[in-house]
C-alpha cells in the first residue's frame, strides 16, 4: 500500500511534460496591464526630466540656498532618461 502511494506522490511531484499555456483571456489582460504600465512609466520619466530641468534652472538663477544638490538632480535626470529609454524598448518588444 505504501509503495503504491509513494509512486503516486512521485508522479504528482514531477513537473509538467508540456509547457503550460495561458488562456487568451489571461494573456490579453496581462498584456494590457503591462502596456499601461510602460506608458505610465514613460510619461513619469518625461515629467521627471522636466521637473529636474526646472529645478536646475531655478537653482542656477536663485541666489539663496539650494534645495537639492546639482549632482543629485543630474543623477535623477540621468536615471529618468535611462528608465524612459528602457520603457520604450520594452514597449517595442511587447508590440
């Protein structure tokens, strides 16, 4: 009896022999969510570039204290450009 249940447990513990394919309804929902996420990230990166550029201009023109260091703002702008580019590439790959 235990040998029979051990064999059954061994069979159930094996990975599937064929790749599991998702139904079209599931894949279309995931594809739509990823597409929206990518577009939102591109828009957020463009906004971040504009805001950081405005902060750099404001800090250069003002004679008071700086809110954020110029190097930090430059790093944020660089990261926003990289993330925005990666989002665009991912959007092209998903299409």
